[in-house]
């Protein structure tokens, strides 16, 4: 795999220079990277409780995923964000702590990613399906952020889709689709008020 998850986390950890790390510094460290790198990075950030659980973090990450997908279509994966988002800062110590906890898992995942079942991870149809699911999953961050650990399933799905694109590994794409099903289950069971179901119109 051209870009290992552990290397991506290391690069992320080196993006800041002081007590805080801004979103802008993180984005600059990953500009002109592929959509697979960006989805893996942003999904992993959301999946790390110390980061994804910060107030407002799900909204910021949701927007960044939208931007990453949109930018990948028009500018080969370059990542841009408004200045207001770029100025948002994360405590560097907390970021490093979260990355430190994630790296052993990242190392194990890197050893599992292989070029297999590639028809699920490359080509126009597969890429369209993955980016569509990632967009929907990112949108689910907003209501699911009110559920403890609610963004975990969609964040892991986005990470899996990113790894699928990185390594042309269709098995990770299938994992991503499984997490999509888990996300839908959580949303339907715990947040029925966010869905346009017939009972709402009858009330």
C-alpha cells in the first residue's frame, strides 16, 4: 500500500508546532493527497474518541469529508477549507495521545490491507458507490453525535472505505458496507425522530 495508515497518523502528529494544532495545519500537511488518504485520515480522526468526542468535532469533520470528496472530483484530492474552519484548534497533547492509542491498531490494519477483490474498490462504479456512502455517513455524524459513541460506526466505515481506495482492497470496502448497515441500525433504533417516517406525517 502506497500510503500506510500508521504513516498517515505519524504525518498528522507532526502537523502542529505548538501547544495547539489548527485544522489548517492538518490540511496543509495532507494537501494534494488522494481521496483514499483523506477519507482514511478524517475517518480515523472521527473514530478516535478523544478527538471525535470533542464538542463540534463531528460537524467540522463532516464538512471536511464533504470538501475532500468534492475537491477530489475537481482537483485530484487537494483539500481546501474556509478560513473559519482552518483557524479551529485542537490541543496538540490530546491529538498526540489519541494518535498514540490508534497507532498499534493502525499497524495491525496495515498488515491486513492487500490488493484483493479489487472490483469492489476500483473503477468508476466502485468509486462512485464508496464516495456516495462516505457522503451519507459523514452526514450521519450530525444526529449520531448526540448518541454516546454514535459516530464510531460511520467513522470506522469511512476509514474502511479510505483503506479500500488506498490499497485497492475490496474486502475493506465490504467492511465499510457492513458498517453502513450498522450505522443505519443505530440511527433507526436510537434516533427515529431524524427520519421522515409515516408516523411523523400522521401526527
